[in-house]
């Protein structure tokens, strides 16, 4: 099988258009609206001989409908969408398009697509092997448990409604209700259940009622690793039970789809990080620390640089990261660390470039994806922030801080209900840590739930465990959300003066502080913190 790259002159335009049309009608692309728009535009411009003018500005204005004031140095949505499109094309040609004779690809570092003609047919056994590797994972939805629920039919109705919505997702194969009832008995061994049903994942659910308020908790478990890989909680005072069931099922399907799309592809697991098992970043950091003690290699520079970064010695940290990159430029964590250094200095463009390189070199690193998500958030690229944060959560479900970050991404993108749900979950997992209370309180305040925000303010004040009083950064965040400018500046000033609290302070380039930027006092404080 020898693919040969050709130009539009070598391959009839009609053939390319037919191949693109078939690709756009596939399950992989059928619902990906923005990627479809981008691909159609890039192909049309290339075939028309205008490939050289495929720049970020032109794509944003002509393909996505942005105004003429679009600034690619601030908004990175075009680059983010190109990253998604490149990955989605690769996935398509590993699955549905495995036998396509004409292939479209998007080379890294540019926006002009290339076209390939496969001169030999793929043998049937090869196609079957690809399909076997890429078949959707099987999901077994176990019978739901009920607390204070006497009506067994209600539990069945929730189970069936959620099963129906999930069964319509192309990325998962939902096993039948009969299989669920047969193998999913209370207290069953999940590994045994998964083995009998050949399920890759199992979903558990419990429904609780108090008066007219119902709470449904769902989780998806990887039975082989015995870890929760996805979870949600839906709680509401219910007047119309059927409407509540439909809404819950719809929300669950959207969330599960996002998780499925963010999962690492099974084909891509055999990369340079595979020996690190489940790609947990604390193990990678521990390895750097070990090497610093044992060999005094350039890993020492990264470890020491991260220490300087948390101590606000940003210049020293970035110098160490740069030296480490020069010594071993192909290791992703070093570029990610450099991105965080630039972010803390307020150099957002440089931060994005470095963190993007980190993700490219370490595609299975939750730390790399979460760092890029944080940088996208500060650049107001909320779509990109959500995408990378979701990927990080999928790679490391126990990474609590990323769930906090994902909640912020949803909040600033305008998905208020989803943001509150995500931040409530993070608060629960972080056991009412001041940072979790602060982000949730800020979200409550911004969404008009001031009484809830003030309740969390009270918790921060009552829970202060040192002589310095409440966490100043947390108090700043909630007062900012409430629009209480004087109190916000008072606590911000304390945060910048207090070493114990300064590390938890959001960078002042964060969207959280947008409402304070018009005040001269903000500029003075930013200058004092060496931030812009």
C-alpha cells in the first residue's frame, strides 16, 4: 500500500468534491458543524487556487462569520478548530473512511489541505482489523437504586429514558435492557459483570427523593481499573416527572458525548508515554524529582523551575524551563511548564504557543491539556478551554482541580447551569477547600444567586484556620462576582500582601477580574504584582 500525494491538477476536482461530500455525511462529521464549515471552506479555496491566502483572519471572517475586527493574536478559535479538524480527519480515516481512495488531510503548521490517492486497495483483513480496533465501547447501564423511592417503575423509567438517549450516540454501544437485568444484580462484582457482557464501561445510578425534590447521581466506571471515569448529579424540585426525566436524559447524553469525544483513542495509546501506565502526571513529576536527586539531569531544572514558579520567581523559573527545553526539546512537560511560566507573567501568546507544543508532544498528559485549557481561558477562547479541560478530565478523572477549571470554562462560555453543576461536584470532591468555595461562590454571584454566594462567603469566614483570617484570594473572587467593588479591592490588596494566600490568587488576566479593570486602582495593583 503506497499512498502518493498529488495536487488538484493531478486529481479531478469532481473526485475530490465527491470524497469530501461523503466525508461530511459520515457519522464522524455529520454533527460537527464548525468543522464541516472549516473543511468545506479550506477545500474550496485550495481547489480554486487560493490556498496561499488561507490565514487565520480570512478563515475567521469568511468561514465562521466573525467581524472584520477579529484579532487572531487574542482569539485562538481558528487554531483550536484546526487542531480539532486534524484529529477528527485522522480518526475518520482509521474508522469509517478506512477504504476511501481519496484522502484529505490538514498538515500541522498550516491551513491548506492536501489530497492523497491510494493507488492500491486495502485488503479486507486490514479493514476488518481497523474496524475491530475502533469499534465503539460497550456500555452496560445497570439497574438504578432508589432511596426513599417506593415506585420501582419510576426507577425503570429513568433507566430507559437515559438508555434511549445514550443509544443514539454514535460513539458508544449501549447494551440491551435484558442484558442489564440479567447480569446487573445488586452487589454484583463489576469485573465479572463486565466480563460476562463484554462491556468496556458500566453505568451506576441512584435516585433519592425528599418531598418534591429529586436527586439523581450517575457514574460510569471502568471495571478493569475500578475507577470512576465520568460522573454527574442532577437535582431539582419536580412538578412534571416526565419532563424532568427527559431533561436529565438529554443533559446526560450531552455530557457523556463530550467525555467520549475527549477519551484518548485506543490506537494512540502506544506512544512514548505508554510505560507510565495511566498517564498520571504526578508520576511524571515524581520521575523528574527522582532524576534530579539521582542523576542531576535537566529534569532537575524543571523540578526547580516549578518550585520557583509557585514561589512567584517567574523569571528564574522560565530561565530554567528554557534551559531544560534546549537540552531535551522533545519532552512535552518542559514546554507545558514554560507555558505556565509565561501565563504567570501575563505573556499569553507565548504561553499558548508553548503549552500547545506541550500537548502535541505529550498527547496523553492530563497536566498538559489542563494547562492549555487554563491559558485558553485567559485568552477568552472559551471553546478551546472547554475542549482541553474535558480532555484532561477524561485522561485523569481524579484530577479535582481540572474539574474546577472546567466549571469556570462553562461559566464564562455562558453555560451557567452546567457550570454550577460542575463546580458543585468539584466542591464536593475537594471537601469545601477555599478555592472550590470561591469559584462556586463567584459562579452563584454571576448567575444572580446572591444568597448562595453570601452563604459561601460566610463559610469562608467561619472556616478560617489561621491568624490571617479568611483566604483573601477566595474572598476577592466572590466579592468580585457580587459586584462589590470596594470589598473586592480590599481583599485583593490583602491577597497580594499575604504569602500564604497569594499562590491561590487567580492571575489578574483572568476573566474573573474583567469587571475591575476599568478602575485605576486595578492597574496600580497589577503593576505591583508585575502583571498586566
